[in-house]
C-alpha cells in the first residue's frame, strides 16, 4: 500500500509538470473565431494594417476610446496597431499566453463574437 501512495504522489507531481494546456476545445475554437474576425477586419480595411502609426511611442493616456467599441487599454491598442499585417498573429499569440492579457482583451473588444459588419 505504501508503494501505491508513492505512485499516486508521483502521478500528481507529473501532472503538475505538464505544459500549460492551450485550453479546452471550446476555448481554442473561440480563439480561432477571434483570429478570423481580426483577419476579416484587416482585409476589409487594408489601410489600418499598412498605415504607419505613432504607436511606437508610449501612449499619453492609459485608455483610448474607439468609436463603436468604447474605452480599451491604450498600450494594447497601440501594440496591435503597430503590428501591421502581423496584428492577427500577435492577437493569437497574446491570447494563447493569457485570455486576460491586455492585447487579448483589446482584441476581443475590437472584434467581439457578435460583431456586426463594421
């Protein structure tokens, strides 16, 4: 029985050492839909992806107001905008790192699941 206890403890420790799962199938599907909405928005407004932005400098305010969206984190918004054509890849990477990451939260605000044709 003592051996069984060690085996159970070893199994629990091994489980804690596994890499962080990117999330459930539903979470991965939601991330895929978010990236698709980002890509759709970028394709519809190529100017946004190609425009040089002053986002390389530190934003003066902590939040920016985006018409039709509301207030979002200024630094995250600047980071997304300055990524240019790579912005949807940036969104995917940041959302995988953390669903509550500022850039991920900003992206979900910019391209919500119930997005109408913007």
